[in-house]
C-alpha cells in the first residue's frame, strides 16, 4: 500500500517538474525574443530592477508605489490655496423680509443667502429667490465688514438678481463658460449654508443641461449644472468653482426630501447668469429676448423644435419663418428640444441678429432673425 502511494507521489512530482520546465522554457524564449535580460544569479537584484523598468516602459504602469504622501500633501495645499484665493469674492447676505404670522399679523423675519462679487465697485450677483421681497439686505464680506445693499433688479425666469453695495476696490470673481467644463470635473461650492459663512464643500459636475420645473405657472429653469457638492439652504447665490478658481455657476436649488443636501444640487451656468446680470446693471431689469413663436409637439423624425404658430409682427414673422417649420439650429448650435432653444435665447441680447436653420418641406433653410424684447402683454 505504501509503495503504491509512493509511486503515485513520484509520478505527480515528475509531472510538476515537467510543467515547471515547460513554463521556464516559454518565459525564457519570450524574454530572449523580446530583447529582455538573461538571468544571472550573481546579479539578480540589478536584473530584477531592469526587468521592472522594461515592464513599466511597455505597460506605462508603475510597479513601485511610493510610501510617502507627497502627492496627497500637494493636493491639500492646492485646494487650500485655491480656497484662499476665491474666498474674498464670496459674500454672505442677511435678508430681512415682512411676513404674516398665523393670525395675519405682519412681522419681520430674517433669511440668509450667498453672493458673488461681480465688479470692483460693489455689484453682486445672487439668486432672485434670495432677494425676494426683502425690505433690507446686509452684506458681509470675508474680512467681516458689513454693508447695506440695494436691489438693482432681478429675473424670476432665471433666478438671477443683482444687488449693489457702496464699496470700492473689491475683488471681483473670474468667470468661465460651462461649455469648457466636462461632466466629472472637480468643483467647489462656497457659501453660507444655514448661516455658517465661508463654508467649503467639494464634489464633481454630475451632469449638464438639466431642466428643473420650479412652479406650475412658470417655465422651468433650464441648462442647469448638476453637482454632488453639498448645497444647503444659505448656499443659494454662492459660486460653484472649478479647479482654476473660476466661477462656472451660481448655486440655486437642491433636490432633497429632507430639505438638506442629498447630493443633488444645481447651479445656473455663468453663461446665463452673466448675460442676465449685464442686462440688469445696464437697464435695471432683464431684457430677455423672444422670437415670437408657439411651439408644438414634434412628431416627425427630424430632431428640432416644431413651430406650431407664428405671432404677428414678431422677429419670427419678419424673418420669414412659418408654421410647421422645424428649428434645427440657433446661432450655430444644434437644437433638439424646446429647452435647448430657450437656453440659447437666454444667452443672447435684444437687438442681436442670429442665424436660424429650419427644416421645411424636405429642405433645410437659413434665416437671419433680429431678437426683440418680449412685449409686456405676452410676459407671464
């Protein structure tokens, strides 16, 4: 019995040795044909390092992992330096409003929001829902100084407002277009959540071109940036910043069952915010263009916005657009949904001429249209 077991064991050992020899032969032939080194027992360490270098060069994957935290420390320093640079253009806004209590008696109540310094002479961008029906606004700068602010104008359609403080030599923010940002990019939100000033949270751009309904009687806010950076009540009006310290959005709303951050927040792209702010500063109100069409349901296989009807004496009629045209491009940008069209209109100004491409009866036609301000009687 023992001899039988011993013979089986010897057989297995023989097979194992044969397999090892075969594998060694295969790897040796690979190394030789690939120009790798031959194994020499007296120079094993040097040869291992040389082999690792060759593998790293071919695979571009480092085999040696650094045991120190130099890169982590450098990352920490970069973020801290970035926050120090941008903090001066982020402000806290204390708002006082008149409210009615349960018994219908009027009383003063306070709220808090954030803002972004737009110019050296005291113009500040924030949200329309922050300024609201404020009877008084107090702005606190990062150095602790306080200024009373006045409302210059606001846009409920975009949730942008501009306020002004009597100050000079302020540090204005720098701004960047959402068109230059990508989903997944690192971002920082700064503001005053729950009144806690200069709070910094981090995350990424979770999505772009989001369209969020805010009320049944209003158009949705379009072209929003979605982020998982924590945004809470009080962050509204504050900046969403990229890794270069540029403001790419104005924080506005969150999705949350509890009312606090649930990882889904939204910011208004600066492309829209800056354009609306410029209009408010120049005219005291937003002058949002319109083209004079009624949009219908597009049931064709042509992607675009179906024109259901043309309003008389409007830019669309003057340019030659017709009912049943399908708008496929606006100012050089492809249009697939009504939200796309509204987004592009909000980035333009009254008096600008834009090229519109439409699909009509099997052909693509181009028209030049001059944007006008929406008449008072057509505003919601």
